[in-house]
C-alpha cells in the first residue's frame, strides 16, 4: 500500500525542485504530439521535438533556457515559469505542444503538455508562440 503525499509534503517537494531549477535553469522546447504523453516518454521515444533541419523552413527555433520560477502553495501546489515567446521565422511544421527538459539538447524531458486543440499545426512567418510552463504537484492515493 502506498501512502499519501500530504499538502506539506507536496509543498516541500516543490520547494526542493524549485531550488534546483532556479540554480540550474530548465529548457522549454516544442513538440509534435497532440495527445497526452505517456509517463515513460522521452524525447525521441514518445516525444517528437520539432526538427530545426526538417520541420522548420526559416530559422529561429531552439530550446529556450528559462529561470525565475515561482511556487504557489495550497491544495495541489504548483510551480510556474515565466512566459516564453518563440518568434516564428519562415514556417514551422506540426507545432502541437511543449516539453520542459534539463538540458538544451538531450532526451531529458521532465514533463510535456499538448496545446489546446485549436492551437495545433503549422506556424508561419511572424507568428508568436507564447508558453507559460507550469508543473502542478498532485498526489493520487491508491
């Protein structure tokens, strides 16, 4: 039987995570998937990052380092990063969601989220993709 991570425990876990994040930073990238991501997924195995040499005609895409995260406590506490803007140059194909990773170029994704269905698809020159990444701590007692 598994125990329940109480609200104080959830807040403590997020505070430790926040210490790491605000010391090292995290990267946000764009993905092709339109559906919720499996817990075991990683970049290249369940998460397809848009490819600057294939999905992007033009320039401007790379993962963005984000820092300055904040924590909100209470029931189901969460951390939020600052808004990140990707400015599209040319055409970017199949931009359907985002992921957060520990590095700028490996398969180390921590979480991923598809965009709402109305925001799927190709982006064209001059479009802006604005994402405010959020991780919510939840405990699902068994």
